[in-house]
C-alpha cells in the first residue's frame, strides 16, 4: 500500500478530466476512502464500499442543519426546485411522491413506448445519413442522439412540441450546479434556468388543469387537485424539471461515450453486428465502461463506524459528506474481470451506473429501451459506420462525463 498522503487526486486536472480511470485505480489501490479537502468530502472508490454505503439508511441526500452549500438568497429559485425533487428527498416524502409517479416508469408501461422509440431512432438515423451525405461527416450526439430521449420524455410529461427547444439549454445550465467545481457564472446560469423552467412548468400545469391529457404533468396535477397532501404545486414543478432533465441527459451521454467505445473497438463492433442479441449486454457495457454520472454525494445522517473493504475502520460523524464514485466502482477488478477491457458479452455486469438503493434510477427501464433501439437503428442504417475524429474532448465536468461531439462518417 502506498502512503495515502502521497496520493494525488486533482479533479480539475485536464489529464484527469480526459481519462479519470487511472486515477480511480490508484485511489482504489492506495486510498479507497480518500479525504479531498477542497470538496470537504470523502471520495469512495471501491465497488464493495460504494455498494454497501448506497444500501445504508444511515446515509442520505439531505440532512437537517447541514447545508450542501453556503445559504445564498440569490439561489432561492434553484434551492426551491431541489427541495421537492425525488433525488434530493428522503422518506417519508420520497415514498409519498414516488407513489404518485411510479406507474409511469414501470417496465410494463415503458414497453408500450417501444414502437414510438423505434420510429424515432430510425428517423434520427435517417437525419444522420442526410447530414453525412451533405458534409461527409456529422456529429452523432446532436444529429442523432439528443432528439430521441428529449422527444420521449417531453411526450411522457406532455410538453408541447413548440416548447421543447428550451429543454436542452435549461437542463445544461441546471446541471452546472451539481458540479463541485462550479463558478459564480455557472451558478448564476443554473439559478436563471431554474427560475425560467419553474415559471414555464407552473404555466404548463395551469394549462393541464384546464385541459388534462394522458401525460405525467396532468397526472400530478390531477392527484394534487384530489388530495393536496400527496403532492404540492412546488413538488410538481421540481419533479417535472427532474424528469425532463434526468430523462435525457444521461441517455445522450451514454450514446456518445458508448458509441465512441464501440467504434474504437472494432472486434467488439463486429461481434454486435454479427449477433444483435448482444445489443442488451453491449448497452450495459457502454454504461459500465464509461459511466455518464461519475459520482453522487451522500451525507452521514447519524454517526457510525464503517469497516471498509481494505480492512480499515472509519468513524463517520453526522454531516460527513461522501462522494460515492459509481464510475470507479464500475472498474473495480474485485467485481469486474479485466475492467479496462470493453467486452460487449460481459455477463453478469452488476454495474452501478443507475445507482442503487432508495434513489436507484426510476428511468432505468426507459433508458435501456431507448439505448437498445438507438444502437440497433445506427447499426442497421450504417453498415460502415466509422469515427471521423481521432482526438476526443470531454466537457470539463466531474459529475457528468460526456463528449463535446462524436463525429462519424459512413
Ligand atoms: C442511461 C441513462 C441513465 C443513467 C445512467 C441514469 C443514472 C441515474 C443515477 C446514477 C441515479 C441515482 C442518483 C443517486 O444515486 O443519487 C438516477 C436517479 C434518477 N433517474 Fe436516472 N439515469 C438515466 C436515465 C434516466 C431516465 C430516462 C429518466 C427518466 C425520467 C431518469 C430519471 C431519474 C430519476 C427521477 C432519478 C431519481 C430517483 C430517486 O431519487 O428516487 N433517469 N439516475
């Protein structure tokens, strides 16, 4: 074991942002529970530790009296959308709101969307083909990937087509606040987007109240009108924003990161082309190999002693912040044989890309359906899909990991 004091974890370093996996390996081996003073957080990188901590009810997303960031009245519009969001609350509120929305995301309900998703994926593959025919190459992310989950989640929530162009810029601005390395500018942009998005959703909820449709906003508005104790107007807005943002960000990012992996591993691409039954395991491997949401935070709600995977014992004080690195857990050799190898046949693949425990991704069945149909549509439409770039640029973020573009030719 190396001296943990000698371990260098600098999440602002450009080499780390380009490829964080060697650093995760070093942390797992030398300092698996690593105190990172600038974030005032314990960085947890081994699978078994992350897995056990995610299941532990003595950890949570919120803690009375513990502020995630210094209180700032200028952030009120942002804090308000956080306060009621499923992702940021614990039982009993979490249970109460999940009961209102749960049915919409069950595998059975989601399967009914398969034909619509299939058509969308094929339409976007045609759009990509047109763009490539015109310019010789095109960006898979903007031309193909983005419109698919944005359309699906906007349909599900009941956002009219004319308003959808606002969703991506609002979402991109809002996720900036989740980054530990945010700036005053990115904070201000997140607050502005939260204010505008909230005003828009209040207006949309008002329309749905008068003219309900078969969509999730209408359902939440209906439940509120029947029994205001089950969900409040602020909670409708907060969760509407959460679903609209979470419903597309990570799906697009998996398509970008994952198609890069597939196109740079020609043997794996050939395997999937030869046997489309491999698409589901290939999709899981895309999420494991280059995980779109690298870590999430938890707070210690009550003090306890934790026996870590490396044999060390830690006393967690109430209020301690943990950064649980799903991306590092997904590369832990204790669980994944040859973790740096991209293997589309990998099975089992118990990756943590969707999290675990109470906050496990409610959209996982929907995401899997969208990803499978999208990969198949690309392989069908382009028998010779190839990368048209050698250098890749990742957006300099720590929580969200995604490429600025992924240019292809056919
Ligand atoms: C491949 C795509 C996706 C990935 C990798 C992903 C990842 C995640 C992760 C890691 C969490 C847990 C966060 C935590 O531990 O604190 C989460 C929660 C969540 N996700 Fe996803 N997600 C994806 C797609 C979706 C989609 C399509 C939706 C659609 C609505 C969605 C909605 C949500 C919601 C609402 C939560 C909060 C659940 C709760 O707190 O109970 N996600 N997601």
